[in-house]
C-alpha cells in the first residue's frame, strides 16, 4: 500500500511516512492509492461469527500498514490500544426504534469517539519511533475532544511531546479540564484567543513552514493524519455487522471536521454496503449547505450547545472532494485556493447530482438539540450528549424515506456536556469513576493570541528538542 496527496504534487509514500508526517509537503492530505476490498461474508469467513472488535480491527487495518509492520505486531498494538475501554466489545449498539440504532463510540478513557482512533495512533507512533530511535513533536488543534484523547494517548511517552491548541472559552469545562489537568512533562496546552478554525489554521501554517516543522520534527494527531481516519473505518464495519447480516445500512453522523463520516465513506469504498451517509450539522451548517447546493461558503462561527461541531473549515472534506474530482489533485488545489481567497467553492451541477446520490444532510438548531435530549431521556431513560442529539434528530427526520436501518453515531458521553444535558433533561449526568475528581484537579495552560509567530516561539521555548 502506498499513499498519495490530495493536492497531487507530493511523491507516493509508505504508511510509516504518512503516520509520522501527517500532512503532505504540498499541503494536501494523504489517501491510499487504492482501496483494499472486503465483503461481510469474507470477513466472517476469516474471523468467524463470534469475532471480537479487536479481531476485526486487525483484519481491516492490516492492508493499510503492511509495508511498515508485521501482522502480529499490529494485532499486539490493537490489543493494547483497546484494553482501557470500559465496554468489552468497544462499540456497543443500542436499539432505539425498529430501524434506528445508536452506536456508542464513547467508552474510551476520555469518553469520546476520538479515543477509538487515538489510542491506536499513540501505539502506532511509539512502535515506529522506537524501531527508528526517533522523536517527534506533535502539534494539534481541537474543538474539544481530540485534545484530551490525543493527550491521553501520548502522555508520558519518551519518544514524543505534544502541544494541543484549543479555542479559549469555546470548549465545555469538562473538555477543557480533561486536557489541562494532565500532569505530564511531555504535555503542553495552549488556549488560542479565537475559534477552532483559527487553531486549525495555525497548525497547518506551522506544517507549511518547512524549516520550523523540520526543526521540531513535527507530526499531527488531527484527522488530517490518515492513521486517525483509518482506525475509525473499523467501527463502520463493526456496527453494520451487528445490525444486519449483509444487507445495506444508512449512517448518520454529527459532523464538524468531516473525518468521522469520511471514515464511513472509506469503509464503503472498501466494500461495505451503505445506502446513504447522512451529515448532521448544528447552526454552523457549512456542510449542510454544501450537500444541498454544491456550494461551500464560509461564514462566522457561532457558539452552540454542541461546540465540537462549531467549525466552518472541515479539513477532511478535501479528501471527499479529491474522490469527487476523480483524484485530480490540481482541481482540488484550485478549489481550496478559491475557498481561501473568495470564501466559497462550487463543485458544479453534475458533481452535485453524483454526490446527492449517496449523501443527505440536515441542520439542527440548539432548541431542537435540547428537545431531542429531553425526548430520548423521557422515552428511553437514556441520556445523550448534544452532538449525539444533533445526529439523532437528523436521523429521525429521514426515517420515513429510507428503507434500510439507520445507525446514528453517539460521539461523546453525556457527562462531557453536563450543563446542556441538565438544562434539557433536568438530570445531571455523572462522570465515570476514573474522572470523578476532575473538578478538583489543578489546571495548567497558556493563553496565547491568534498569532503564528507567538505560538511557534512558545513551542520552540518549551520543546525538549
């Protein structure tokens, strides 16, 4: 397996290079040169009907990494990555309605779906770095959940240090404390006076500064890193195989940076039968507007009850556009240049019709989010977080027109957003035992302006490199 850039100007590379670099030198995102092919029956034949999530993960991921490790090494890393999950089967499914299911992705150490990818990415990083006696500096941006999951995956590891940028005052208190209360010599938290998009732009600018990124041996844990998306492909296969023998399903995904739902698209490209992908947006509806009109227009970010989706520039959308444009990197580069200069891009009517054959979308406002949390609590005695509520409201709106089962992804534990959940349901969700003292822990983070030079100076000053 080799990997190419969505901008088309960087040479093909191995998985190891993709993992450790994150972003391609031409500013693009990496994708495999071709998609490995599986079928549900084939996987069941290999693994047996009673296979575990870990067994499935090893089988699905192996073609993507075989140039860089042995299969038994991958199996060992997968085993270690998911040992800390509170659910034995990693991603349990809850049946809500005759054809509506919830896939719970929040049973990892930081209670969010990011753990499923980042616990494995941390193991992959350490494996490659130890083999090469190398060290890296990870710089990432978070709208809330990636930061704590990345820190938990990378803390106390000798071969790496991690700097996480989050938008100051724009995460939930639980999300912030999960990052800033970690006491580890290799962990640094930076609160940026701006939005998540500002944080993400700073990280991309630092990657683009080749002298700087080489100086600190910079790598990424955001979903711009293909390894993140790769690990998430597994739970689409897993969830589908729990709900139906081999027939098609629909997936509904609360979407901000687009990495989660693109992992589903990747699973489909690998052979998973999926009728529709349903993109659930909050008030920051840049993706919903795109899937309805074929035009992506950037607007100001508005704070909502689902802050991890308060995004206008969805990095992983570039990967989908690369596929839509027939893997033509020049067209992708032109489109994103227009997005930056004109604050909009358009794919044209023909491409839009092709996209709409597989993709649906809906916008859910804060009031609908709260009403959905309340409804699910009343009807099923089940608490959901605001992001999951955005997904469920969207899924319910399409139930009458879709025949196949709908699997809606629950992306975070309700205790990560206690204020919104209590406001909606009257119930204060409790933190799990391992986080019960979170509000008593001492925090440590630096507040910095949205200034690339200031942030780079801070990283150089505190880096152990």
